[in-house]
């Protein structure tokens, strides 16, 4: 009966457990213990958003769920079940942490891909020429970038991967517009209208439709959700591997704080080695609904050149 939790949406552990009891399965049945461990682990990841749970916490929460009407299992029983599940590759134990295989490999493979991109030296860029172009952009857009904003725009050109983070009103949108214009002028891109949207060298993406529409409205070029860009449809399962390489010179990802571990993995696997990446977002926002705090982890890693915007420009000033 516990297979119902996996097979049928809306059937949780409590309902499956009741069906099992009615079918004559004992409260101390080992299969009940295994189901309780896996449900608790999945709940921590899919509902709460963690990428792992401590072994001691997993045992405590599993026992709380299973021993609600009596003492059927002990800590040592849970430990034995966790060890067996690890041997059967249903979960992964690293020191005193437990996680699901798809989360474990998503994190590790994303880190490996990012590290590979960062090791690949970017093309030589004439920084003086780029700075002159930025000055020209300021004049044409009637904007006066501060030093921090100007550096963020330059980083997008000179770094393989860069991060721009700041709260509302700190100029993230204005900087994105400046980055796009800088690329257009530095590499002599034709007018946007002369390209098929999918062939334009710059791709703008965000995790939600609303955020991507806002990007398109403020930048003047098409933007899409990350899901659409990589071909992640409604029928795509979490464990599916999407193979749809993104051909682009630059990809700007907005609202990065909303990107979870699974989505980041699928995105990174389809980024070409030569492509430059700019991650934009507010690290103080609530994390993604799905597992992980990808944006905060990227900033905390110190592996990616990060610009922190701390000057608020109120509308009208």
C-alpha cells in the first residue's frame, strides 16, 4: 500500500498507512519503517525545500510519524533502514547528512559544470574600449551609473560568470539594459528585429513567466522562462535529463533567488562552454519553493565575481 504514495498524487503517508493497517499490515512491519523514512526524507526536500536532512533529525521525525500510537521502532531501527536504503541506492549518506540521489547529483554536477566554465578563460577584451562604450551608453540612455554599477556591466563582458545582487530600487534592471547595449555595440550585433528571436546572441530568462515578461518589457528583446528555453514541459519528470543545448553568447538570468536546485542543474547542463552567464537577483528575497538556495550558495562560494548593489535610487529623483 505504501507504493500508493509514489504512484498516486494526493495520497500521503497517513492515508497509505491507514490502508496498510486495514489490510492487516502490522505497525512494526519493516516495510512500514522503510516507507516512513522515505516519506520523511521526501517531505523535507519537496515540501520544506532542504537539500538534505541530518541523520539524527531524520530518525526523530520518522519515529514521530510512526510511533504516534505506540513504540514500534527505535533509533537503531531507523539507522538500519537508512543504511539498507543507501545500499539499495534509494538515498545517499554523506557523513551525517541524508539526501535523495537526484538532489545529490544535481548539486554536484551543477558545481562541476560551473567550475568547468569558470576555468575556461574568456576571450581577451579591450577594457578601455568597453569603458568608452559604457560612457556612451550613459549619454544615450541619459543615465549616470555609479562605480559599482559600471563595474557590474564591465564584469558581464570580461568574466565568464558574474553575479549582480541588490534590493529593490538599486538599478538591477538599468544595469541589464546597459549590459545588453554594451554587447550590441562591442560585437556589432545587427538590429534585434533582423534576427529570428531564437538566433539572437543574447538570451534573457527568468524562472517565472511574469519575471520574463518584465525583462522583455524593460529590455526591448524577447525573454522566456528557463523551462521554455531548455524545453522542460509539463510532462517532464524531475529525474528526466533534458538535452537541448542553448546556443548563445550571453545568457542573463533574472530573479535567481527563485531558481531551485533541480532547475539550476537542468539549465547548467544545457549551457555551452563558450557562453557567458550573468545571474541577477535579490539575495535577501525568500528562497525558491523547490529544494536549495542556489543564488545564496553561489554568492557565498566566492567562486563567482559578485557585485553587491547597495545604493537605492528612488523613482523621481
